[in-house]
């Protein structure tokens, strides 16, 4: 999958001597196909590393590149749940070395007040560093066979490829004994679901929680809720297969999201309302249901990415209910990713049950399966 034009080597100080020609799934139009193309990557610059991708999860956020009129520049290499092995290290990329096994997560500036407060998910440059897919210094890092630039900094990594350039801020060193090819989703989807429950909402034993949407994020939240000792744990989804899986992974109840009697069922289960609800769908009608299901002083977390406005009952909000947005589960990847791996080893966060692997060449099938709900978490193997 990789041809090195001049080899990929590193000096004693860890600075790469040459870039590589990687195979990447390039999206050239929002309604066009992914095309596997050779992409020439520059050597890693200051604070950057070159990672050989072993596996990369496909997340619904990657579908933002499919939205008509989207702001994702083209051509672009998407993918933001990469994992692999460091092959070259740029100057100043301290703490990382060639051969390290790593998980790639979201990028952050490391300098703003929120980063300084240990909340990098709310970095003031979050959109610029993650959703713009462009290098901040304006110096392209990737070129197609015609020599034209390709945007390759989606979430600071663009890992739908055999190789990716990341930064020290979004690269997490992990145990080399862990199955590196499936660890990528820990950097976003699994982290968002589990972190939302354990960190952002701080769910406590005996508290009631309802999770709307049983995709990778929602099912990770269900697993984390069981770990936290929540009761009851309700999963709401349109797909019977996902409701069944939610019950296997820790949900005490699972309801059909299309049930016109859903609100009554939720209220019948917890008469005074849920302590917590978590919406992963970003659908206005679902969010309204999630808020209405809360008890007074309850908290609804929103992690879905949508393009529509929400309309909420002002009377419900007046009675002490809280609605808050959550980015990446409030997690600091450098500490939370290793924590999730430890929980997985102990059988407490079996995220591998969500994973279905596909060759990178089958990215179109993986995308279709993710959109249809056939596969919970596709992981592409370059």
C-alpha cells in the first residue's frame, strides 16, 4: 500500500528525512465516490508525527463531507479515528518515538484558556483545527499525482489512508500488546459515548439514564452507564438489532424510537423522570423527547451533530432542567484512551463487539453499511 520515494527514516533526534507516497481514500465532491489514490505526504514538521495506519473507524461526523453545501474543502482525505504505529517524528514532537503504537484523536491548540483548564474538547480553535481539514500555517502537507494539494488535516489526522500526519496533541501512546487495528474508535466515537456518561454527566450508582440512538456512541454510553451502576438504563433506537445489542451490553430496557407511545413508556418506567438523558441523533423531535423525559434538575447531554434548530418547552426548562452540549465526552484523550483500554481488558467496556472490519478498498460498502445501520462501527484496514 505504501511506496517510499526516498525511504522513511529518522535521525537520532527523531526528525523525518523524507515523506512517503501513501494510498488514501480521497473525496473530491460531496456526492462523488471515494477514490483510492497515491498521495504524497510531506515529512512531519515541528510537533508532528507520521503514523502508519493499522485501522481507522468510520464515524458519522465523517459524513459531514457528504452534506450538500458543506464547508469541508475538497479534495479531502477524511477519517478521524485512526490507530497505528509511528514511523517518523518531527522536531519538537517530544514523548513519541518511532515504533510507538498510538491512537489518534481530535486536535487542540494547547494554548487557550480551555486547553489550559484541561478541557481541550472545547478549544477555542476546535472548528479550525478539526473541521477545516486544512493546515493552520497554510503549508500543504499532501499532494495528488498531478501535484495539486489535497486537504489532509481532518481532525488533525485524515486517517482514511495508509499513512497520516498527526500532532503530539492528538496522538496518544498506547500499550503495544493491545489490538492496534481496532483501537481507533477509542479516539472519538467510543470516547464520546463513554466519556459523556463517566465524565460529562458524572452518572452515579442508582441514577436513571436514557440514551437516544444506539449507534457506536450510544452503545458506548450504555456500557459506561452499566459500569457507573446506573439503573434503569434505557436505550432508544429504530433498529431492533441495535436494541437487542444494547440489552446485551448493559441496558435494562430498550424501546423503539418510532413507537408513538414512547413518551408514556418512559414516564411509566421512571415516574418522576430520568436523572440523565443523552441524545446522539441530533434530531429535533428526539431531543425534545429526551428533555421531556428528565426529572426536575435532570440533565440532557447533546452529542449529535445536526443542522436543524431545537425547539424546547420553556416550562420544562424553567423547572431546573439543564441541556448541555458535550464534545468528545469531556475527555482528555491522553488519559482517557488508556483508561478505556484498561476497562476493555477487564471486560468492562467490550467496544470490540461494535466493530466490523473492512479493507480500505471497500470504503464505499463500509459507508453504506454505516448509513443503513447494518454495521455499528466500521473499521477500515489499509
